[in-house]
């Protein structure tokens, strides 16, 4: 089963939680107080670079005669669409740049280069996903309704096809996002008329988007309309697959834990912070890869501070990692390839009935719970060396003993020193 008691799973007392929350709030205050010219210059440069790259790509597609020029232009157009989708559209929609009071770069005015309506997506993503991240039955992004990614969801025969559905979702991701956002806002409506209003709004956006990519730009290419049409199809596909990969790695890789709805009962801000840290995963990236992913390689930091500028996530991550050292919390990260392979393993494995699986529901790599500490099993003892070693007190838990808080208190000083070394 998924985690029911977040603080128990992390072995944190109420005082620990309060200290952790205060430290995380201090990070927020520091970043908000230091926002200024360099952040404004960053987002302006990002927008300018995206526009220049798209213009150059379209000129290369329309003007080149050989296949090489077409391939280069198509790849550049795909990169431009990735940047617009993730570093610009996604992050601007979170209000990361609203503090600038720039009407062009504002969450209420920006509309992204995708089939879905950003206003509808903001409800499904910014609210239902970020507020209730990885809560089974509440977070609609947990499997997107087409994949079983935790054993808390009952197996059904249709799950056998989920590897194929995952592949189709990646290829058609913008259309899945469009429908996802539509269903989210329609759920709030109580009348058919209200739901129809949202449907018509989405159809208008789809018509504009399809008209631009598949009618207008091919028509402007005149006799070369077919190569332009094909380039737009391929570029959109590249953007879809990349966005899907980044999102999957941040939420479905091993270590991104799931939670039962019980965690929401009386949840405090400190517990919300902790749930975000436990329920997300990062992947390692250099500056270019981070930029292409919208800095969502820092998914932990993004879930803690979704409205802080994305260019500040690298420096925030250093402080968050130090807190994880101090409080013996996992900081789940790995290479992009590793996180993607772990995600693919989960999707393929959970396509099978539970009786085909080896690990228990409380100690599976993709979903763990506090019961792994309460009732250690032979399966958990064999699996613990691989994926559970990062959990504080896991070795003690496997032996069936309770966590010794007094030892933790004596070791706190040493951990703070380790944190300072990490920051230096």
C-alpha cells in the first residue's frame, strides 16, 4: 500500500517537522527577497532565444533543398517547441514571473504553443496535481488515467496493454494534456451547458493550433508545403516525447512515493512539504539539459516552490539536499537514462497481475509504505539492500526494531557538519 503516515514513514517527530518547514520557508523568503534584474534578464533571454531559434528553424525547413537542411531545421524546431513548452509555458503558468508585473510574461495572459488551453491545464496541473501530488485517487496525474503505477490501484485485464498506451501517450502527449485539462475543469461543472462551454473553448484552441501548424505554415511554403507539414508533425512529436519523458521521470521513477488519501486529513504545511519531497524525483543534468527540460530536472525543488523562478532551482537544490542530509531524508535522483529505465520497468511490471510480482505491496521499488518498517518480510530484507538503504533507520527496521530517536539526536551535530561540507 502507499504511505498513510508521512511523518512516521520519514521517522520525523512533530518538532522535526516544524524545524524542517521553517528551514524550507527560509529558503523561500531568501529567494523572494533576492529576485531582481538577473532573473528578469534570464527570462527575457530565454524568450528571445526561443523566438530566434524558431524563426531560424522555419527558414531552414522552407529554404533548404536537401534532406540534411530539412533534418537540421526540423530538429531545431523541435528544440524550440520543447523550450516554449517547458521553460516558458509550463513555468510561466505557475506564476514564476508574475512578480515582474509584465503583462506579456504573466500566468494570466501567456498561451502556450500546444493544443490544450492553458487556463484548463492550470486547474488540472497547478491545483489538482501540485496540491495533491501522488495521492492515489486524488491526483489525476498519477498514471494519467491510462497507466497503473502503484499496486494500490486494483489490477484489471486492460492493464496488460499499458506499455502500448504509455508509448501512445508519449507520441500524442499534447492531445492527452488537452483532454486531461478539459476533464478537470468539466468535473467542477454541474450542468451540461457549463461543460459545453469548456468543450467549445478547447475546440477553438485546437482549430487555431492545427491551423497554424498544419495549414498556415505549409501554405506559406507553397510548393514545399509537404516538407513543412512533415517537419511540423515531427517537431511536435519530438516535443511530446521529451515532455512526457521529463514528467514521467519526475513522478514515476523508484523513490517517488505514493500516498493514500488519509494523508490529507488535517495535513499541515510542514507535512505538505514533506510529502512533496518524498513524492518526487530529480535527474542529473547540465545547464543545457536543464534548460531544455524547463529546469524540471529539479522536480523536488519545483514541487516545493512551484512559483519561484526556475533559474533559481540549482541554488535551491543545494540547500534542499543539505536539509535532506540533516534530517536523513531521501533525495531521489539519478541519471536521466536510469530514471527513464526505472519508470519503464514500473509501467511494464504493473501491467501484470500482482501474483506475478515478487516484492510485497509495502516494499516494492515503485511504492513503499511505513508498513515496510512495521512488518519486515523476507522480500523486504532481500530488496532493502538495493533501494531501501537511503531510508534512515532501515537496517534497524528490517531487523524488526523500532527507530532509536536518541541515537538520532546524538548524531545531529555530525550531520549538520556534513551538510555544511556539502554546501561548501
